């Protein structure tokens, strides 16, 4: 069991990281703009699933291996950067030439692909992995179950991110009439594409 003070300290430490705009928020804005507020759910689920994967890796000690091996860290960094850059290019292309599939089919494909996009964007982010190597251990009590404490902090982390993304989905919904205009959708998709490209290049250069 994690001490309540440790939970509060962890929340205070991770809140600035959660509030910093990144791939999850960019995905949320893009898909809520295109498909409505219900598209926030797969983004949130994919992101939170990614956190639990990082927590599981941390429990197994693999994240320590990645962070302490320059070659392993470079491989993860390059894969993550390539994914973000590819996602940015695909987003830009979809904004320029949107598909003409039936609405029901587009919605089904989107829901599945949005979850996968959010999941891989989180899993392939070495900085997300570093949270569970460098930050989480600061709030672990050696006298209690190590595994349980990491999973508990991952749950707190996931709830915080879910709440943050839900707030943003409501804000985006507030201006839904503007967001439904084709010109705004194209602009939002292109801005999202630029964000992905910038994140990918920053990850590759880090």
C-alpha cells in the first residue's frame, strides 16, 4: 500500500508532466474534432493502457535496462520518433485528402485505430518510461510490496491523465459548431500533424 503522502507527492511531481501538451492531447483534439466527444474514450484508454505497460516493464526491470543501455535507449528513441513522424505525415495527408468511406465504417475503423495510435504513442515514448524509472522509485516504500506500489502509482497516474483529457474533451465539445466546419477540421488536423512531427524530431534529437 502506498502512503497517502507519497501519493500526494507523486501527483504533485507528475502533474506538470501531464499538463504539458503532448501526443495524447494532440490525438484527443484531432479525433474529438473529427468524430465527436465519444472519440475521447479510445484516446484515454490507449494512453492509460500504455502507462500500465510502462509500469509492468518497470516491475520487470526492463525499463532500467533500456535507460542504462545507450544502444537499447537509442533503439527505443528512434522507433518512437519514427512513429510520431509517420503519424504526423499521415495526419497531414488525411487532412489534405480525407477518405470517402461510409460514415459507419469510418467510425469503426477510427475507434480501433485511435486506441492503437494512443497506445503506441505512449509505449514508444522513452520519456514516459523514464517516469517509472526515475520518478516512481522516489515514492516507493521498501518495507512494502514493490510491485503493488508501482501499480498503485500507475493507477493514480492514469486517473490523473484520464481526468485531464476528459476536461479537454469537454472544452473541445463546447466549441463543437466551429469544430464541425470543414476548414477548421483541416486546420486542426494540420496543426496536429505539425505537433506530431515536432515531437518526433524532438525525441530523435534528445
